C-alpha cells in the first residue's frame, strides 16, 4: 500500500530520452573499444 502510494504517480519516462541515452552509450562503447586505433591515427 505504502509502496504504491509513493511510486504510483510517477511521470512516464520519455522514450526519446531513453533512445538518446542508448545511442550515447553505444558511441561511448565504440570509442572505448577503438581508442587505441583512434589515438594511433591521431598521433
């Protein structure tokens, strides 16, 4: 009862925000795993 009262009236999450975070995470992972190659090209 108390749990539902506290969390029942939350705003729905914005799907665009979630998609943006997923894309950001994918870019971060790509850069993390390819950092050596990218730095090798720059230097």
